[in-house]
C-alpha cells in the first residue's frame, strides 16, 4: 500500500482528496494515533514492494513532496474505498 498522508480531521482529508490529482479510487482507514482518531489516505494498493516502489516513483511532484511511504497492513484490514467525485460511472 502506498500511504500519502494521515490527518486528525476527516473533513481536511476529504478536502485534500478533492484538491489533488489522485487515482479514480483512493483508500481511507481510520486508526488511532496519540489517543485520537487518525484518518490515513492510501494512494494505491499493490501486491508487492516492487510494484509499490514503481508507483511511488511515478507520483506527480506535488504528491511526492508529501514523502509517502510503503506500508503493509495485516490481512483482513478493512479500508473505505473512495471514488473521485469527477470519476465516470
């Protein structure tokens, strides 16, 4: 998984998604960080480390500047799938 950002405020995350050039689908997970809800945005899902590294190298500069990282989550972790508002059905 290629993680872009994590924020405490879901509205701020939704605004980020609306304001940036992202894939048609992105993935969100609510976690806890320092005792508070923490909303994590994943750019894309990948079957292995090399494909995630390829995706990271191809990010546009504005997203690469966020210093994204490759993250592995345990099997069965649920993610919210978010469709871009301008995506075609």
